C-alpha cells in the first residue's frame, strides 16, 4: 500500500515544520503565566454546544493541534462539569438542549464563569429565525464574556481568553 502512495506524497512535503509567529509565542507565554497565577496550575474548560453548526468547536479543536498546542499553557478540556473552571457555550439555545444546558449550568462550581463563543449565543447567527429555538434563541444564563466571530479563529480565541483572564479576580 505504501508503494501505491509513495509517488503521490513525496516524503519532503510531509516534513514541513510548523513555526509559531511572535504573537503566538507571546500569547502562549502570557496565558501560561496568568493561568499559573490565577488557577494554580491549570484552567479547565467544559464546552457546551447548545445548537451550533460546529464551526466554533472545530476552531476550539484546532487550539490543541501542534501549532497552537494550547495544552502547554495549562488549558485543558473536561467532560465533567464539576471539574470545570469555565463553561464555554457555543450555538443558539435550542429547545432540545435547554433542559440539559440548565442542569449543566447548575452543576458548575462557584464562581460560575460562563463565556459564549461565536456569534450564535448573542443572537447574531444566520439561524436565528428557526422554530427550534428556546425563548427566541436567547441564552438563559448570565455570560461574563463573549468571544465573537463566526467562527472565531484560534488566535482570536487565545487573545480573548487572555483578555478575560486579565479581568478575572
């Protein structure tokens, strides 16, 4: 099988090294310092998709690829809401997700830190006139911060997380 693809993918093309630019290095360093200062060692995120197109989730996943490698700064994702420091909500609040989202929010430890990601939670989405939305798509939870974009790029997410962490006491 390897012989079949050897001509299609010459080995020199597959060995390009990813290089971080100056801003990305600065963001890494500052995020790492702030997380260490304010959260002891790591910042744990719980990501809730309440009815999105998954664009924001793809950009969040990109943060963990070898180029951005945000896990080196101390940020990690948890699948247990009780372990989360911050709840990230993406998407419009659909009727089907409302009850689940409310239960997740109630289990979030104090202080309840909620950040919306993307334009959808702020009702600036192309899907805002859907019949499937709860309370006309308005987020029923207080959100401390919003990361805008449709979807926001990984660097934008890092910049905005840095701004938010600078505000957090």
